[in-house]
């Protein structure tokens, strides 16, 4: 918004001489018409945001410092949790819990494998769909369907597909020639692969759409010039497209990273975090500890650790999203 | 030359068809499963049924009717209540998010100037300072016996609202690059946080408001969870409307509200409609929140799908697939309708094509 302030209502609202247009009380309160209007507009959103941040944050901090949970302490309500004050033993437990760090590590692993895969496949698909060909619109629509499927339903689809008596094994049997019975969802490694496959299947279309929109916006003159000068496809890609696509690529990766980090639905429907916690991600870990084992204070401590982690990551990662919007 | 082009053409088509098949297969499998009689559900009989051999509507009948001894399911109800609650809750949440988000988006688009470009220790410092200041207040509230009531929680939130403003200004004095804290940016940051992490306090709040397992409760939380998308999407639409238009309307004697409702809003009608559909898809798709905040009265489709238990017969692939098909239809239809805006929505308006 660095345009010169020819805009009297917007940019100069705060600098309008006091008492010129509004009543005295209003100007004393600093409430010019425009500022009051702006406050009214953003007020509800701001209030809702605080409603969902302030109280939860305070409660989480409070509970995390005690050993209270709804099932312990004979019906003590949460505001009396100070009776179970234990000076942050939960944090010691979180930091020394192998389970928790394994879940964190696994989440990063799933994100770290799935997101680059989605990126590469999406980029390939974007090149496929760059030029016109008959039937392009229909194929384009079909290819986008996975990202519109309800994630829980997508999880269930992959649950069916990866059954030991399901179609994947049947197809493999047909190829190999003998009966294949791979236990996809009960083997620790394969179950993680199945989850990655589900995530890649569902979210590659988003990558594809973002990258395609970037490629379509590419200036054609330069491409043509490079072709005439005899540049190979690889050279064009490396020295022309990649630098120009960079902002779009960063946005695509950041968005996917953000969302993949929270992965829950597909895991719950496919493996429920099993076998023996081998597919537990951060969200599933917190679900199990908080709502199956009902250890609220411990979960609260884990949630705060994640909050700090995410705040640090987000302030770096979200910058590229912030800037294009601001520069319009 | 001609031959290489032919080759290119063939390779492209083969790849496109391959990609299409892969992206279609799991969906196809679920749809075909929903029409298969029980014997065809698995390969246990020795053959794999790529297409249903004896297509039947039994699975849909199972899911749409009351328990009649065929399938043992959650609470032995049909899937209809789950569909009804999904529909009501998703529409309600969408409306709430739209109203709140559109107003905020217009405010941010026209009046906000801070960039939100500050280092992580400022963001963290803001949170920590806020907690340090508010914890004693919380304690005071609980000593006064306010905290166990809904008005205690509401008033505490209002206090927090002002404290945060002060903290932002105070940190701004130290940081010297304008106030630390930016609504649009905080909204975005919130999106990154796994929702399960705040579900414990949300459950506490919702139970003190008596909102657990009600439609209002779900509508409220869905509105809160999805209004960030509305803010970012609608901001990107409002940014495209030149400011000079609202200014002209105001110069012509219209009020600020009038300029918003009569001049700007009609111009972004299309954007508003696609935002609504987009947010509806998000709300319809939620699983986690509904899983924790509902139990008997208002389970949504994904929760019901997860609960649909099997007793004597093992996995009920058919009925569950039928339910999955029903759940998948609205978002796919709406999604194809708003294809053009999907990217914009999911990238928070950062990419506009």
C-alpha cells in the first residue's frame, strides 16, 4: 500500500485535523468517522480471534502447570486445577517423552517426503497442461477432483484401497502372477508410505494448480526469444522459468507445508496412528493423549511446545505470502 | 519434425491419461464399492471385482434407513441425521464466517497499513507478555468466582483484547518499526497451528457456554476456524476494486457504510459467491472439530463415517462407501463450479489466477 496518498478517506484518516468534521468528544477519543468505521469493520473478526486465542492460551498455560485432568482429582473443575500444581513437571515429561519427539519427527518426515513429491509431480503435470490439446478442459477438471474430496473420506478411500484383500494387492498379484498379500496398513513402514501416498494423491492437484497459474503467467516473448536463440528445454527451465516461478513455488511449498503439518484426518481413518503408534503424527499424538488417555495437562504442555515451534517457523515461512498481497 | 511432434503428442496423451487414471482410481473404487453386494467387497472369494458384477442399491438403502438388523451401526440410526447436521452446521458456519470475514476484509483492505513484518522473537514476546499480564487477571477472575460462568470468559476475552493492543504498542515502541501485531498476519499464523492443540480449552469454553453437541456450538467454531479464509480471499477481491470508487461515492454524499454496501459489495458479488462455496467446502470437510465437540445429537458425516461400527460382520465397506459418496458429492460439485478461485482460496489470496 505504498501508493501516494491521493486517498483522503483511507490514508489520511489518522492525520485529519481534529475537531474539523466530527464532534468534540469523538475527536478527543481519537474516533474520527473513518477510524470508527474501520474499527466497526474489523471489530467482530478481532473479537472472535481473541475469543479463540486469549482464553484458550491462558487455560492451556494454567493447566499445563498442574497435573489436573477431568478424570483425576474426583470431579475437581478446571479452575481449581491449582490444587494439583506441580511446577512444570509436564514440560520435563514432554521434553523427555520419546513418543512426542517421534511424533514430531514423523510429522516432519511425512511432510518432508510428501510435499516435495507433490511439488515434483505437480510441476510435471503443469507442463503437461501448459499447451492446448483436445479435451484439456475435461482432463483438467478430473485431475482436480482429489483435492475437493472430504479428507476423511479420502482417508477411508485409501483405507479400502490398501486393504490386504484390496485392489492394490490384487493388481500386484496380477502383475507378479502369484497371490500377493502385503499388509499395507499393519506394517509400520508401509503404513507411513500409505499415508504419504494418500496425502500426495489428495494434494498434488493443488500444487499443480498453483504452478500452472505461475507457468501460464510467464511472458511468452522471452520464451520465444530463448527458443530462437537455440536454448534447450532444460536451459529455458533453469535460467528463465525457475527464477520467474520462484515466488509462486515458495508460496506453493509454504501453503502445503502449513497444511501437511496438521495432518490428522487421513491418519485417523487409515491407521488411527497404529500399528503400535508407528504412524502417529503431532495431531494424532495429541488426540490420543488428550482425548483417549484423557491427560489434559500433559497434552496442554505438548500443545504449548508445538505453539512455540510453530510461531518460530511461521514468522519465517509466512513472509512470502504476506508480501504479494501487500504489493498490489 | 512431424514425427517428433507426433511422438510428443502421443507421450503427452499417455501421461495425461495416466495421471487422470491415478487421480480417478480411489474415487472410482469407492463409487463402485458403494454399488457392490457384500460378496464383492474384498478379494476373499479369490477374484477381484473391478466393476460391480451384480450392482445393488442395498448399501445406500442401509445408510439411508433405520437399523433393520442388517448392519449394526453407531446408535443404530440412519445416516440421515448426520447429513442433516452436516448441512445445517456447514451452512451456518459459512454464513457466520462470511459476515465477519467480509467486514474485516474490507476494513483491512481499505484502512490497514502495518506490514506484519517482524522477527519471531517479537511474535513470541507478544504472546508471552500477554500471558504474563493476563494470568494474574485470570486468577483474580477465578477468585471472584467469575471464571466458571460464560460472562466471566467473555469479559476476560474483552480485557485480553485491550491488553493485547497495549502490548502491541509497547513492543512497537521498542521495535521502532510501527506497532507489532497485525490482524491479517495473526489470522494467517493461526491457520498454521494444529487445531487439536487448542481443542482442550475450546472444550472447556464450549461446555461452560453449554455449546457441546449443539448445532450452535459447531456453527460458532466453524465460523471462527474458517473466517481467516474469507478475510484473505475477500481482501484480495476488495484490493482489486479501485479505492477511487468508494471515495467518489462518499464525495457524492453517500455514507461510508453506503459506499461499502451499495458500491463496493455489488462489484465483488462473484467473489463473494465463490468465497461462500469455498468456505462451505471447508466446513463440510471438517472432521477433527466435530469429532471432539459432538457425540450423540449432532455428529456430522465424517464423524458418523468414523463411528459406523461393525460388530459381527467385519468392515462394512459397502455402506461406508455409500456414505462416502454422499459426503463427496457437494464439495466436488461446488469445487468444479469455483475451479477458478480454488487456488486463490487455498493460497489465502496470494495467487490470483
